[in-house]
């Protein structure tokens, strides 16, 4: 059996203090537009965003709500993530309305940062990312040579370290869960795609597509302000459940113990109490794995800690992030979603290089 310890990592729950709400598009960037030219994405997203923020403020006055825009104003994509990072947000919610050439496409979906796994996801991210061409001729230098219209540019998103993917997926699943009853009836689920607005945010982040402005049925819903309140309530209820889960899990952090190697050894290497060390998290699953489990893919010296319902497994132990990054390259070949975690006084947290 794994080693046990009476040393608790975190006695007080980590609170969500700031939520960043990002109404998509704005100003001279209308976003998607209805066929009759009467309805613009930028206005729908702003309406829903302001209503969502008001609900959070009303229920949780101690939580600060930050908006990337509160008026019909154009905000470059890089500035949106900069606003979120400077405010030290705990959650980033970007709200959008979809639009494609196929008028039959319908439904709501929520995206998290990651590699595109289908051509439809790529089309959505290319459409949203094309906004950067409105920022001037130097947009490629600003976005490190990224070309929103070149599929090869999206390869970069398969190489990114996403330390908050697990929490992002959790919140995304809750958004879709609470959206199941409408006002847009079709639920297209959770997807991963390369969105620039999520690229450099250093917190759990999602991009919500409320529906398709190019679909007659969806537009009949999106165009009514009374439904904007319903959209806001759906996302708020997802946030309410996420907040409860997040703060509960942070209060239930268990000691880091050995998962593989010499079980029960008295000379188990203990974590330093006053130093910062770095490990590579390779997976998070909802059950305790046997030391010989094939899921470890032959890795030795794997440790884990329990946070809420998840067992989070880590490999290696390094005194600097540079050393951990070298190991990350190797482990990514076995565990695609691996990322670096920092342990300070034994308490694990994602390591954000940026």
C-alpha cells in the first residue's frame, strides 16, 4: 500500500477571489452577424456578460468581477489575456456566438485550450482568431508569427503546457450541463481548440459559444434579451457549482505519498518544508492506482496527492524549473497532457512559466 502521512498540505480552502468575464468582439469588430444584418455577436456577448457579472456580484459580493470590456469597445486579443493575468484572476470566461456557412449548424458548445481534433473545431478557432487581422499590419509580430488563416500555425497549440486543463475541463462540463435545458436546445458538448484569447491566460479558462447566429432557430433565441438572462443564469449556475467543488477540493488536499517504487520504505524521501521543488504531473484520475499499474508506463518514483475526488500523479523531483522542463520533454512523449507543478512547503500548485 502507499505510504501515509499525518502532515496535511493545506488546512484552509483556497478561495476564488476574482472572475474575469470576456465579452467577445466589440467596437469595429462586430463578430458574427445575422443574415438580416440586424444582430451582431458583439452586442449579444456584452449583454450576457454584464448579466453574468451582476449575478456573481449579487450572490458573492466578496468576489471581484473584472470585465475585459463593459462597453462597445474593440479590445485586442492579447490585451484581453493581459487584463486577466494582471488582475490575477482565478477563472476566465470568454463569451461568444458562433457562425458558419452551413445554416443547419446549431447548438451551444464550450471550448478549452488545446489541440484541434476535428476540422470543425479548427474552423471555429480560425474564425475567432481572425480578429487579430483587425489589429494592424504588425499582428504577426505581436502574436509570434501566428497566422490565423494557416492551419500549420495551429501546431503550436499541441506543444503548449496547459497547467489548468483539468479545472478548465471541469468548468466547461458544468457550463454544458447547465445549458442542457436551453434556451438553445442542442448541446454540442466540450471541445478543445487553439484560441488565441485563451493562449496566454494563466488560470482556468473557457470559451463559451452560446449558439449559431447563422441558424434560424438559434437566432430566434439569441436575438431576445430575455434569453440573455437565461444564458447568464446557466453560466452562473455552472460557476456556483464549480466554486463549491474548487474550494472543497482545495480544503481536502492530502499529503504527497509514493505511488510506485519501494512501498513502505522508512527512508522515503520527504518533501522539504521550506524549499520550492518542481515535479511533472502526468495524470489525474478518480481512483487510486496499483503500483504496478500499466497507466504509469514503466515510470518509477511516481508520487501522488489527493485533491477532492482526484488522485494526481507526479514524476521526478527537481530543484529548478529548468531541470523539470527537460524532464517534461521526455514525459510528454508518454503523457501528452503532462505539465510542471511547483511544491512550496509541500503544497502543490501549477507552475506558470509566463
